[in-house]
C-alpha cells in the first residue's frame, strides 16, 4: 500500500509520498510552526518527517515546486546540502535527487532560504548529478554556457512538460510522475513569476492493476492551469489530468480558479471546470493545504468562495473536501494520511479523530 501524507502546517505545503517498496518523494518542506507559541496548532514538520523516516536519513526525491517561503522554510536547517560544509554533518536528511523548476536555478535577487536552495540547485546542476530540472528555456542553456558546460551534456537532467520523470516507474515502484508545467516560455520572456512557473504534476499509482491518480498543483494560477488543460486536451491526453486526489492549488485561493472571487462561490473558466468536474473521478478527494476555511471574506487565502466551489465538486463526485488545518478537527489538527491500495484511496483514521473517509474505488488501469 502507498501513502500520501499532507502535513498540517497552515497556509503552506509539504506532502510526503511513501511507496509500497519503501521509496519516498517529498514535495516541498515548509516548517512554519512557531516554537515559542504553545497555542500554534501547526505541526512540528521536522519532527513529523523524521518520525516517518525512522532511522533512514535519505529521501529519494525532494521536490521544491518553487522557492516561496511557504514551500521551503527551514529547508537549509534540516537537509544535507552538497554545496557548503556548513549545511552538512549531524543528522541532516540527505536528498538523493532534488527536483526543481528551471526558475529555481535562474532567479536573481533572491535571499534567505530561496538563495540557499538556488545555490544548491545550481551546484548540483553544474556538477551533473543529484538533480532534475523541469523545462528547458533558452536561459537555462545560457546558464550552462556561462559555466563552460556544453548544454547537451546536461540534457539527461532536464525533463520537459509532457514527459515522464525517470526516477520512478510503474513496474518497479508502482508510481509514475507526469509533469504538466512549467513550460519553457514561463522563463524565456525574461520575467520570472514563481507561481506560474511552479511544478504541476500528476502522479499515477498502481496497486494490483488498479490505478489511483493524484494532482499536485503547488501555487499555480488559473491562467497557467487553463493553458495546461488546453495543451493536454489538444494532444488528446485527457487521462493525464484525471484525478482521485487533488491537492487544490494555492491554499484555496480564488486566483487559482478565476479572475473574480465571486459573491458566494468562485466560478472557474470552462477549462478549469472540466478539470474539476469531468476529470475528477467518482469519490474524488480534494485537499486544501491551508488554514481553516473562514466564514467571512478575506484578502489572503483560503477564500471561502473558492472553498465553496471545491465543496460542491466534492459533493457531486460523492467525495470530500478536506482541509489540513481542520483534520480531524480544527481544535487538534494532525497530518492527513491518504492510503492507496487495490481498492483505491481512503483517508486513514486518526486516533481520537473522525471515522475514515473512503474514496470510491478507482477504475482498473487502462479504464476511465
């Protein structure tokens, strides 16, 4: 059985995928809890992650979908980084392969965690090992040439949208990762917008011939998602956007659904409506990695109008809308663990919490 674990860290992202064969992929790491505030209900992410790893101090893949603080906070304190001795030693967690969008290498003027992770990504890319870069803008080739490296010698470390990631495969691992974004043009115009150029992926798990599909959306905006749907459907790859679990983007921000928030419910574009209402499979689980959904209008996400749309989609699919800081309760949130087996996806019961939520069985591999 595979497991997908969403950590309760407020308006931030960290998702650990543990495969049946023991391999792991971590998407983002943002340890946001205030150590001096006993009322802070966000989990101690480092502690939770180490508990999951046990005695193992290496993760097969750590993906930083983009370098905003709510996706990488405290990473340089926790992980072993190859580029400098001060980030090594002790019991730091090693990253076998680092996944980053091209923008994580090309950004300029960054500071703090983002600067450290950019330096690590650049170091690994120049050394030619331990990294996978997503999208191949012209600026990435120029970066290599500026470092006296023939771009052809790093092609094996670059994965374009629409091609499978080689670190995992269905035969050996029971999972494959299909990146939809970023596109090369997200960087080629010389202007870097982190959210638009973040990683957006579909993971397909297979257990005893049954496929279960997960969408990981990071903080991608609605225009980018609209483009993803347009391009995917143009090439008749609709199945690459099907989902049983959908980590909805940007902490239930309306800006990942439409230009307008709406009065009571955000109305998405036609293509996004297709993504959620048609590509979503029976019993689908929508996960908002966010603070509790407010009852009033707010400037910052989560926005109640976007959440109302996701709730309606969940009801129509016979599934559920889940919020990380509300699971199993607002008073005592804990990591949300979704188990994936031969019967599809189900939410693991939390001790002292609510009963398990069972997603409808996913179709057999090769079927809708």
